[in-house]
């Protein structure tokens, strides 16, 4: 595992990558997708250096049930997802799928769960009602990190603000599954499934509006 300084430096590089590459990729075809591939690749590199655990070592019923219930709930809510952002940035549906479902799920879960949540847990190991403060704080960081969607024109400021409660609750649940399993595959898969359901909502909404 990286020490604290190494982890912080690795995270600083990760959050600097969009600033470094956004200008270069801004007007290139598939620029957002290329940037997300870079972020996902770097996050996997961080996970390897930090020797983070990827696989589940034992079955945990509460983690499975929580993930299942979230997926069922999202199947009902996903049909109301909007596609305005995808239109504003003129991104193809294939690129959107790859970004949201594949690469963002890997990158964000490694960074916010594998790196930030683990790092916070070293210094804030306490819990409230079984939920660690590190999980709560990492979920807050994850939620407000998505303010970047406003600058990327994927969401309006109002859409971002209205999504804060939902994002935070979903992030708490995903963070809890990592807290219990200590396996990156669990939050990555859950995040990917949630984003896939939202993506399907985008497609259905677009079909109705055309």
C-alpha cells in the first residue's frame, strides 16, 4: 500500500489530468472518451501501485441484497433520466456508453473508494451506525466532484444541485459495499450497472423526443 504522501501525490496527478489533456482533446473527435480512457488507465495504475484488492474473498449477504435493491430501484427511476447533457456536448451514444458504464465506473471507484476512502479510514476509523466516517466523507467528495459535469456542459447548475441528494445516497451505498467487501470489483460493478440503467433511460427519452 502507498504511504499517505505517495497516495496524495498520485491523486493530485489524477485530478490534474483533465486540466492537462482537456485543451488538447477539446476539439478532437471522441475527445471526452479519450480523456476518460486516460483517467481509467491511470487509476488502474494507481490501484496496482497501491496493491488494492480487486476480488471478493467471501460472500456477504447484506452487500448482495443492498446492491440488488439499488438496482431494482434504479430500474424504476432510470426511465426519468434526461438526455439534455448528452445533446449539449454533442457526444455520440456509443461514446456516452463507454464513458459512463465502462471507464468512469473503473476510474471513479478506484479513486474515491480504493484511494480516498481507504486513505481517510487510516485517520478517521470511527463509524456511526455501522457506516464509517471515511465512507461518508468519500461519498461527499464523490458527489461534489461531479460539479465538473457543469463545466463540461453535461449538466446545468440546477440539474447538478437537484441531483446532489440522489448522488450522495447512491455513493453512500456504493461506498458501504466497498467498506464491507474491501474488493474493488463490487463498487465498480454496482456503479457500472447503475450508470447502464441511467444510460438506457437516456436512450428511451431520446426516442420519445425524436
